[in-house]
């Protein structure tokens, strides 16, 4: 606990601080709820994308294993650009997937098996899903980090700052009250002595 002064100015400063903490706390609590909701949405979106990738890989595996000769698909398909925009929720910026651009090379129809075209389409789909998944993972990382920071701030206000300031106000008021009482007692004693002196000299 920070050291405080037992003065009226300090009492006012502590009351102002308490009012400020109480004013900010609902905003922080609202932000925390919003971040929790957004984290849940991002987790659901990530789960869906991972499921989509698993399903695509299973579909791919079911027919690729029927063919004996390996094919290097990298020569037919290359990612040239990933287009993203910036989303913002409660002051948190994060990337949002827009589109993906590929450079395609048409395979030699006479030198490659007929299923290579389907393989290229499937690879394109998998690459798109993988990129979307990575972007959602980044969104989730940033949202979770902001939720962690916001939760710490809420806890700081609720469990430390507000109780500490209330206690400071209580202690200062007691001290000032005791001081006022002592002043009154001293004043009465001084008055009594003065009256006594007047009587003694009379």
C-alpha cells in the first residue's frame, strides 16, 4: 500500500481517485465481456477451419493413394499473394482474410495423369484453408492477449485499487476526526486554564 498523508487534501485526492476507479471499472468490465465473446467466436471459427482442413485431407487421401506415381504439385501451383484487411474490436487490431492469389501452370495433358487437375484444385483448396487457419490463429492470439490484459486491469481495480482507496479514505477520516476531537479537547483545556487564571487573579 502506498504511503498516504493524513490531510484534507489527501482525503479529497483519495475520494477523486475512488470516483475515477468506479467510473472506469464498468467500461473495463464491458470490454472484458466483449473480448470473451470475441475469443469464443474466434475459437469456433478456428475449430471449423481445422475441421475443413481435416475433411479435405481425408478426401484427398482417399483417391491419391490409388495412384502409384508421385506428382510434384509445387511446379503447377504457387501462392503469389495473400490479401488481408485489418479488423478492429474494442481497440484491438487483427488481420482478416480477404483472398489468396495463385500462379498456375497448366500441366502437360499428355505427360501427366488425368487426375493431376483434380489434385491441383484440391491443393489450391488446402492452401486457402491453411492460410485462413493461420490468420484466424493470429486473430485468436491477439484477442486472448487483450483479454488477459483487460482481465488484469479489472482485477486490479476490483481487488486492489478500489478496496485500497476505500481503506485510505476510512483511515484518513478517522485520523482527521481524532485530530478534530483532540483540538476541541485542547481548546476546552486552554479555556479552562484561562478561566482559572482569571479567577486566581481576581
